[in-house]
C-alpha cells in the first residue's frame, strides 16, 4: 500500500480549478441564496464591508456587487478560482478587492469587516492546521 502525501492547500485548490469548470464542482450554486439571506439578517447594506473567505469561484461576489455593496473583498488560495470569478464579474470586478493567499498568513486591512462569509473554509481544509 502506498500513501500519497496530501498536497499543499494552495496547490490542491489550483489543481481543482484547473481541472474542473467552476459550475461542475459539487458545491457550485448559481446564487448563494441562503448566504445572502443570512447576510441580510446580519445587517448587509450598501455600506457594509464584506469579506468572502475561501470564495473560490463563487457567485456570491456577483450578487453582492449587483446589490450595490461597495466594499467587497474576496480571498482564496487559488488564483485560478479568483480569475474565473473576476472574468465572470467583468468590469464590475474593479469594485472588488481580490486577495489571493492563505487566510492564516494574509495581512487583512486594519479597518476590518462588518460581515464575514465563509461557506466551508474549515470543512475543505486539507491540512490539520485549519482545525
């Protein structure tokens, strides 16, 4: 029996988004209705500072921009996933802060955020350090 080492998280997610279309992964949703509902209940407004952690190629950014949320930050390990989302959002992507990197080491703005969205960062962590 051979045990294959787990790839580094960044490598893993880069490969996922290189091999699969964003809408072909099991967690894909055209709109994150439940997340949007919960963000609204938490006070989402056009002035909210929202971060989507582990966003991948999620469509949440599309909906937040369409709702007029002025301060949207998208963070993910995979630059491939962020490129997919940015290309999909198009020119509206200029309104978004795109952060490629690891949440554990990424310096975040001191001003902070009003709302934090993370759909499954801890769930999908491929290394024990995320626990």
